[in-house]
C-alpha cells in the first residue's frame, strides 16, 4: 500500500506543479473573458488520460504502477475540477452568462472529445 501511495503522491506532486506552470504561462500570453488556463490544462489532461488508459489496455505498454502514477497521480494533480467550478461561480456571480455557458459547455465537450482522441490515438499507434 505504501508503494501505491508513493506512486500516486509523486505523480500528483508533479501534475500539480505542471498545472501551475502551464496555467501561469497561459495567463502571461492569453487575456480573455473565460479562464483559458484551466480550460487548457483540463483539455490536455483529458487527452493525456485517454492516452494512458488506451496504452494500458494494450497490456504490455504500461504496468499497473505506471498507470497509477500517470492517471491517478499526474492527471489527478494536473487537472482541476474545483478550480473549474470556482471559475464558473465567479462568471455567474459577475453576470457573465454567455461566458459561463461557453466555458462550461466547451470544457465538457472538448474534455470528452480529448479523452476519446487520446484513447483513439493510443490504439492507432
């Protein structure tokens, strides 16, 4: 159990740092009415988790420890539903209904499309 917790914990640590760095970089380059930084990390994380699970289903490419490290740890630390929820609350609070809808629907639709794309890519290579 300790080994499993270490794989998940180290993956989460690296994923959280990566999320911070990607979000920081996005905020330096993109000024927009919707939170593109969170949108970007959640979309990238969805693509990545699709790749991880697609490759892990092939059996010989990812063992269970690496899958835990990447999917539960890294992707769990990299993506963020709580920030997504908070940012939506702020958009609603500020009366930005269109941006709220754009961000919410776009995040869910692109997140699902990205996980499918990642899974499909992993099965195609």
